[in-house]
C-alpha cells in the first residue's frame, strides 16, 4: 500500500525506489550480462579484451580462448550477438586450420612454403622403370602406375615418415632417353631436380643398369646437377651448391623389379656403384629405416630410437646431428622433456652393455635406442 504523500514513510520509499533504479542502471552498465554470470564490461571493452588476449596466439590457442568465451556468452541482444557471430565464424575458420595441420604428417604449417620434413628427395629415372611404384611403397600415397612409359607427367608428392621425422618424396615424370627438350615438361623437371635436396636414382634391374645410369647422368648434367653417391666426400654433400656451377645432390639408388630380375642383378648394380647406398624394390618390410639412415648421412645426421619408458613398445625414430648427446635428443623430442631429463639408458653401439645408464652428455651413435629418464 502506498504511503500518503508528504509523510516520512513516503519520502523513505521514494528514495529507495530512486536508489534502486540508479543502482539497477549502474549494475546494467558494469554487469551487462546480469547477476548470474557477471562480465563487468561493455561490448566494446569486451571486444578489445578478447582482441588483446588472442593477439599473436597460435590458431590452437586462439581457438581455446574463443571457445572459452563463447561457452558462457549470454543471450543478451544487440552488439553482443553480432560479436558472437563474428567469433563463431572465426572459430569455424580456426577449426579448419587445425584440421589441416593435424592431418599434415609432419605437423608443419601447410600454409607455409617451406619444404616439409628434413629434406626433399626427388625420384629420378628413365620411363617405365618403377619410379611411381617405389613412390607408393615409400609414402603410401596413391600414384598412377602403369606398364607403359610416360605414365607420370605431373609430379606426385608424399612423405616418407619415420615417426619422429620424415622426408618429402617427389615422384617425377621420367628423364627421357634423348635430350631433355624432347619432353614437354623439360623446364618443370629441371626446376624440380634443382629444387630437391637429395635424389633417389631408379634403375630397372630388368634392363642394362650401366647404360641407364649413364643416360640419367647425362640428363642430370644437362639440368646442371650432379649426383653424389658418397656422403661427406669432396664430391660434395647434400648442399645445394658444391661451390662450382654444378649442383651436387646426395643420391641413393634403387634397383627395381628385383622380383622379376635375374638372381645376380642387384649385386651387379652394387658392384657398378660400390660407394653408393643401393636398395631394392619391392621394398623389404623394414626398409624405411635404412633408407632414411642413408638419406640422413648426406645431411650429417644419424637415426636413433627414443623409447618412452612408459610405452616401451612404440619407440620413435629421430634424426639427430652426428655427435648429438642424450640431451640433444631430449631437446629435439620436446623442450620440456629436456628441462626435466636427469639421465639416459642406452642400448646399441654407444653403450658398453645393453641398457647402460649414461649422463645427459653421452654421445649417441647410429641405431642406438635411448630412454630418457626424468627421475
Ligand atoms: N614386378 C614388379 N613390377 C614393378 C616393380 N616396380 C614397378 N613395376 C611395374 O612396372 C611398371 C611401371 O611402373 P611405374 O611405377 O608406373 O613406373 P614409372 O617409372 O613411374 O613410369 P613413368 O611414370 O612412365 O616413367 C608397372 O607395370 C609396375 O607394376 C617391381 O618392383 N616389381
Ligand atoms: Mg611414374
């Protein structure tokens, strides 16, 4: 019941009403989202705050921040809802970026133009010698394979993945029997070969190996590249330039169609190229590691296995610099692991006995298996 005008009671109630009105207005301003989930700021300030928090963040971090804000975004109308829509669109965009990143085998940024993996390896050989078949075996990526020459006219690209590292493999159209300009893709082939860090030379074991190698060398010379079969020799390493005008490329060799070739053909190829790392196709089941090791040698790296003591069945291969220590390996796996690492346990060439406990400065050797202990 209203108090009669002029009475003290009337004045008291009026003051209370006014006060609560101002108070409510004040509260609305400082708590635009109401009392349940106070977010004490205007939409402009909120926008600025979110911009500040997301600035310079990785897509994953930005996604987490926006999702956190949107999870308790109120049903407030007006500019807040426009802002919500903007953030929702941004979230869709960020999720796409994350999806592409996660599906990229080496977790490199797919939008950057950098080569993926440790190095790019181009498969080079004459027509119909089994380059695309080899590419498929190494990468698991589908590529057209057929029993006639010039099946591949556009390069196929995939990754040879070793777990902790990988190489980008490029399956090229064939180098022709005759001069380079006899093929319409000569310019592209030249660029692809020069752009690769390493080469993988394919020799069909069913045909004469010596003449194939000679023709490939001639074509590479036309391109301005020279295969180097032995790492670390004065012939040059994997570097893009050996100091002269020829572009030296560390090169491994594959003898293909081994299953259809004569018994001795692979050995004959090895005798022909005694200083080269020569592999065979079809691939042996455990071929990926030795192939990666041979490629790594041109890069001054060795392959070691890191074994998580809590998941000993799934060691991961890593390519560390030759002469790397247990600590170097830990750093390569994860900065945090390196900061917590106390010592290592090693099996393999650098260990005095299997499972030897070693300090963090212990130097690793090719093929070692290492556990990094944090306590
Ligand atoms: N038996 C056997 N056949 C192979 C092997 N590698 C390739 N082939 C066959 O050889 C033929 C040519 O293989 P591709 O992988 O298309 O050869 P390519 O060098 O990529 O051919 P181009 O792209 O035309 O230069 C196909 O019929 C393959 O099935 C192998 O290791 N063993
Ligand atoms: Mg092919």
